[in-house]
C-alpha cells in the first residue's frame, strides 16, 4: 500500500489532480493497516532473547520483555478487531 501511495503521489502532478481521491484512500488504508502493527512481535522478542543470551543481561529484563510482548499482543488483538470493523469501509458497497 505504501509503494502504491508513493508511486501515485509521484505521478499525481502529471494527472492534474485526478489521482487525489485514490491517494487519499490509500492513506486511509495505510493508516488502518498501520494501526494494527506492534513493535514487539514474536520474531523481535525471539531475536532479543537470542542476541542477549550469554551476555550480562538481568533475566528480569527478559521477563519484562515477555510482559511487554503479552501487552502488545492484547493491544494488537483489539486493534485488529477495530480495524476489521473500520476496514470494511474499504470494501465495495453491495447493490
């Protein structure tokens, strides 16, 4: 979506405003998709644990990282539920 948006913005001047509505829509979709992202994904958490293994890192930090991951997972679940509802506005209207 990001690539489509930027490509459209790049070409917009050549089409004298005819792409503006589509660009606005891609921004809305991109915002909707972005709201469900979380920084503490399972891959990131695993990478942190692997990188820190054997180093002088307090084990409590890994526990806290797990707590943050759990909280972020809950937030992501709630955002997915909201974005599923709000994302339906991008679907074609039924006749």
